C-alpha cells in the first residue's frame, strides 16, 4: 500500500511539472501582447518596453518559467495586468465560492445517484427501474442553464424561497451563503446525478451477475444482503472514476451556471481574464485547475486501492 | 428416508421447457452422480434444489429436503436453508469468490448469516473449516485474498464455505472441470472424504463419466431435461440400456481411426529453447527477477505425425506454443520449421508462419462476434503475399467449410448462430484456409462435450489423412492425447521430463511425474462398455 501510494505521488508530481510546462508554452505561443493591450494602440515603443519590464515579460523563456513556478510555490501568483491586484488574492476570493459550490453539487449528486442507481439495479425491469432510467435520461438531456432558469422562475420569482442570484459572502453567515448556493448547486448536480445514477446501476447489474454473488446467495444471503455485502463494493470502481471526473468538471465547468446566478466564481474569472488578455490570471487559474484535477485523481486512485486489495498488493 | 427427494420435477423458464419429470433421491452418506452434456438440465436440477433459478422460472412437482417441501417455502425460509442444510460448490473457482474480501471473512459469513455468534467465534470456526479442506493456517491465514490463491486452493475455500455449518446435503456442480488432473484428483478425494466423515449426502454433477464413476454410489444420466437412465455405480457401466447412455460411454472412450504414416523427416525441430520473462523489480535498485518458463526444450515433430504435449497449467506449454508460432522471441536455442527459422530479426518469419496454423481452446472467445464467418475464416490470408480474391476466395471458403463438415452457405452467418462444436469446426476451417502443413491444437477439444469431442477428433484424424497434416496436440487431458497422438511429450516446470511413443508412455511411464499424472486421471471402470 505504501509503495502504491508513493508511485502514485511520483506520477502526480510528474503530471504537475508536465502540465506547468505545457500551460506556460501555450500562453507564450498565443498571440496578443498584454502590454500593448493595456496601453492601447497608440502607445510608444519605449513605454511599452517599460511596462513589459515591469510585468516581467522581457526575460528569457527559461527565466520567466522559473520565476512563474517559483512564485506559485511561494504563494505569489503575480499581479493581474488589468486589475493590478495580486492574482493569488483574486483566485482566493473566487475559490471560496467555486469550491463550496462544487462540493455542494457533488454531495447532492452522490446523495441522489447512489440510492437511485442501487434501487433501480435491485429491481431491474420493474416500474422503479423504468422510472429511474427515464428521469435520468431527461436529466442528461436537459441543458443545465435552462433548468437553472426554470428554477429561478419557479423558486425565486414565483415562490420567493430563494434569491434569483448573487452571493452575499461568507461573512453574512453560513446558512445564508449556503442558501444562495442551493439553486446553482441543484442545477449543476442534476446532469451529474443522472449520469452517476446510470453508471451506478449498470456497474451494479454487472457485479450482480458475477459468480461470487451467486456463491453468496448459496451461503444463505438474501438478494438484498448479497447486493449490499458483495456487489456494492465491487461496483464502486467505475463509480469512483466518474465521481473524480465530475468533481474536476464542477470546479471549472460551472461557468454558465455562475453566469446565470451572477456568482463571482472561478469560471467567471477565467472568462473575464481571457476576454481581457489577462494572461497571468489565465495561466494561474488553469494551473490551479490542473492541480485540482491531479489531486482528485490521486484521491480516486487511493480510493481504488482501499476498495480493491488486488491493487494494494501490486507494487 | 431420503435426504433429498425430487419427484417429477418440471421446470419452465419463460415458457421454454428445461426439465421434464425429473425424479431422483439422495440418501444420507450417499453420493449421487448426475451426468449429461451441456443443456441436459443437470445444473438446473441443482439450482432448483437451491431455488436459485433465473428470473421467470417456474417449477412443478415436488422437492423435499430433510422434510422441507422446498417448492412451497418462501424466499426468506429458503435463505435459512441455503448454506445451513445444503451447501453448494461451483464450477469456476476463479470467479466464485469475492475478490475484495479475504477468505476468512467469506467463510465466516456462512456462519454469521445463520447463527447469532460473535465474529471472533465465527472466525475460529472458519479456521476449522479451512483446516478441514487442507488449507493449513501457516500457509493460508484467514487474511489471504482470493487472488493470492491458485484455482485448486480457491475451490477448497469454496468447499470450506459450503461445509462450514456441516450441511446434510452438498451439491457440487462440475467442481473440478476447470482444474488440472492432479488438482482434480485431490479435490475429488477431499469431497469424498468430507462426505464420508460428516455423513452428508452429495449430488455430484459432471459431464465427465470417468470423474463420477470413481466416486459415486449411484449414477443418474440426463439428456434434454429428462432422466434417461439410473443405477448403482460401477455396476451400471457394464449394463447400460438407453441408446443415449451407450453413445455417451462410447464417445468418452472413442478412439478415431488413424491411418497416417509419418515419414522420418523432421518438419518442426525445437532445439534447446529457453524462454525467460523478466519480473517487475521488487525494490527500486534491485536486479529484476527472472522466470524461466521454458528451460532448454528440444524435440522433433515428423512430417505427418501427431505429437502430443502434456502438462499442467503453468508448466510452460502455452509459452512454448507462442514461441513455435513465432509470436515471441526466445532467449536461447532455435526453432526450425522445415529447416528455416520461425523467427528472424526480431519478428516472425512470414514464409514459415504461413505454413502453420493454430486452433485455440475457447470456441466462444476466439472469434470476433461482429464479423461474418466468411471474413473470420479468411483471416489467415494476411499471411499470403497475394491472397485470393473474388471467385477464388469464395471457392477457398466453400472448400474449407465443406471439409470440416459445414456447408458453403454457412459463410453468411455470424458466429453466435453456431454451437460450441460447430465453432470449433469453423476454427479448424480457418486454420485450413491457407493449406498449412502443421496445425497446433492448443487444448482445442477441452471445452467440448464428450460426443462433440469425439466428432472433432474424428474430423482431425480424417483431415490429417486427406491433407497430410501434422499436429502438435497440446492438452492437459490425457485420455484425449492417448487416442489422437503417435508420440507424446510430458512437460513439467518448463522441461520435457519424458517423451516417447504414446502407447509406451501411457503403458510404462518412466518419470515419477508422468506416473503421477496417469494415476490422477479419472478412469472408467473396467466393466464399462462390456455390454
């Protein structure tokens, strides 16, 4: 298990290094000079040069990469070209919305998907199964921004249970903030829960037809006991994979939902930064997201090993 | 009074009749062998007793087990019976255990589910059960996981689970079909011993007459969902009445007519072949370990000869096969086909490769299910520089299919439309397509029912006479090797330990391992076929 963890950690570190190089080079190749963008078309060459110096755009490729990575390691992500504020601060503020939102949505999705998937699989072909399959089909098909707007009309405008958008800030109180994240979280969770429920169902159906489930039944376990004690944990591997992918997506992919609900999250930040050629912000946010994805993958791989002893014993 | 009594049991699954009026009984301490081919309903009879039938199944008749009327019990009552009064052992030990729970937990579960005892006591009793199936604590602690055990050891764990509560009836559904001969003999001994010790009744299901004949007190022969013959063993074998039983017995001892004369001219010659694998490093800077799968093997296969290669799983015979086919490079020695190396410059020699073909064991897994038969049998054409096209291709397909006893029209079908035996014929047709001189048969008849197996053996004998084919016949089944080969090699741990004329090797084995193998192979009683 220790060896397994160490090899995973090593591959995590390598992924991060490769990703940082790719992101850095991609941003280098992109057309668009931030200095020219900031000063406008009529700027003088020497003014531009002075600004480039100030922004640290003039060193060699290697120097700039080293200072970027070195900065990030010490928590200094540089200064935004457009807002002239530290990038770390900007990201920090946004992360405090995006991260809780992603976790909230993931929790909702898992809480809905597990029982639905397990229930459908245990009563394969029944009305329950047909209903779950039908509803999840719809859940996958409905665009989540449309569903979000529908919820705003019903729950914010007509019923007035929730506010239609915006985020008051965590200082205003935990429950108020959670309440304002509820509709966006539901909108994000709906398609994810649908996918996860379907994966849970099919993974469980696969394991339920395995020989060892029959062995368990021959020992005297009821169908329900055999499902809970033998099939469920074996079905978790594909489900964990999907949960890992979904979390990464939720963290970065909430951009449309953030726009629908006027939430100042990471998605909106990166959108604004791209339109403003604020490359240092783009670079940092993308790197942060890569970091999140790699960490989540690592967590998923550790979870695999906890579920499956065969992985634990291999190298 | 009978322990298990099945009376006129009929079973329908979604209106398809599976069993018709099956009656049999098992007394305490008695072993009843149920024999039949796949589809005869023998396994479904067992699952009816357990009431673990597929959805849509409907039983009529009566099953009584220690006084319980099984067919009238509720599912909850059945759960109390399963594992407690009746235990079951399955065919496929590799998948019968939950891969993510250790063996102690899995055996203890049988006890915990039926008795209200603390977990520590259940584990102690699981330990006893594992000791009884000869898995001693020092080598097999409760914390072992299934993937750390061999097939035979896993089957012992399954047996431990089944007998942990000392049930009055044990059902074994083809418990040794997936195992090697020596392991098979050990498992059969173990089951017999447990039955005698505990006074259990046992329902032993098998397609192999010889396996059951050795141990059963009573034999029931089934065909197409009906019992066609029954009687005490071994007496029944001397006096079979029903035509099906007689043909079943004939098929399991069937020896094809072989009239090929081999010439003294080596077609394939294997010289001091060594094949090693590198293991993953155990420590970062330690030298990686090396496994020698094949260690200095030498033999010749003469033109027109049928040569057997016998050995248990893991002995290196599959590795050797891959080397002969030029699929893998060898680390030492040479393999020559008609004087030319099969492997030149890190890849297979095409000129040689097109002169030999292979037929594998699994008639279900060795075809792409999305291709039609014509495309499947034409696969070896990629070895030719100018594969036949158009009419010539159709003609080649028709000829190959006809020569294996199928019709040219079969080429338009998909593989799922064929039975296991027919699929193996198609696999042989595929091998014949490019008119090879040597066909390697890698356990090619091991997955087939005895009657189908007899037909395929006849077909192989006929083809070798017609086309002058040579065979390298790889099998763990000694009875098959004995009837189809002229000479045979016995392989153990990567080495050939004995070779010689087949009849001589079987009649007068020299190496202790060969003797062990022959002793372990189940035999039909001498009275068999006397009638």
